[in-house]
C-alpha cells in the first residue's frame, strides 16, 4: 500500500495526530506531522483520548481519573480543570506550528479505547489517512504499534514524531523488501526537498539477502529521475539494533521503514531508533 494522505479538498483522509496532554510538545517535535500534511496539501486533526483504562490501554496516551481525586473535596473538578488546561496547551502548540506552515488544524476529544477511536476516525473519513504518534507509548510499545497496524485499516502509514537533528532534507529509506521500494520512493520524493537525494539503506541479516535486495533495488531505481544514494550499511547478521547507529550517522530528517523487520524489529528498537537517530520515522504497511 502507498503511504499517502488525501488533500484537504478530497475529504477522504488527513493526518490524525494522537496527543497526550501530559506530554510537552516543542515545535521541533511537531514539525514532522505538520510538514507531512503540508507536503500533501492535507489537514491535521488532533485527537486526545480520555477516560481510558490503564490496564487495557497498555501505556498509551489516555487520561486517568484516580480515586484520590474523587476522595478529596473538589479534587475531581481540579483534575478536570488540569486536564483541560494541558489539552489546551497541546492544541495551541499544534495550532502555532500549523499556522507557520499554512496547514489547517482541527481538534477532537474522544473517550474509550484509543485504538478503537482512531480506527473509527480513519474509517469515517478515509481511506487516505496517516496516523501520527506525538510520543512513543511508554509501556508495551511493540503491542501498541502492532495493534494500530492490525486494526486501523483506514491508515496508509504511521508516523512516530521525533525532534529532527538535521536541518537539511535527508530522507532515508530502509529497504527490506524490494517490492515495497517503488511506493516508499514515491513517499520519499514527496517528503524531501526538490532535487535532494534519497538515501537507501538495505536491511538484511545475511550477505546473500543483502546482495539480492540491493541488486533488485538498483534495477528498480535505474529508470527513475529521482537522485538516489545507496548507503553501504552491510548485513546485520541478526544483531538487534545494528542499523540504528548507522542511520544515526546519516543524520536523517526523516526515516521511512517497515515495522517488524531487521531494522525496526519491535517497539523497543523503534523507540531507540527515534531517540538515537533523532529522526521522525514513517512506518509503511
């Protein structure tokens, strides 16, 4: 599937930005989803999910109203007020970055299971949505990402926001299956600066697989006019996180890859790659 988000006028998708009111969102962390929306002429719709269960949500961004707040006179009201203030702060941060890039921003408050609500939002106005996670879920993140991929059918991609270290356009595409390369390159071309080269990193555990994927990839890009640079990463030999440091040295402004492969094997490695490489990561199906 092509990682794509519909233009605002098409009314068939947008960037759904999942916010956690407890988190702080500097402008640098919000640049990736806003720039993505701008590149496609799309809107952003933020969503805050409230009244969830911590056990069911597995550490995802939800609001919890604790017993202690209920036990103290006025505690519930104070908690509600705090939640509203934090939510307003997050929304204002997105509004400011959106205005700077000419991107329309709308806001939604939902309740219940976060994945269900996001899935419904994407089905109601889809199918060309991209879901952006403003922060990596704190607990069992591999389960959260996997659940999103499995259940949100109205999304073509998932963006893990991150603060960009690189000020220049340097999009890195991690290729583990040559058949996915054409659609990944179309997204990379849209999200990179004009005439900026796209950097391809091969993700493979063995030397034979590496050579095969590289050969197929070079054949696929031979007829494209997009400037391509093949980075010599070498096989990972099954070592977890082997590509993370290599990608970090490239200082990407955006990394495009797949979840569950050699490079981004699980949620822990995905979170580590985002922190170490200081790069937003777009996961494609």
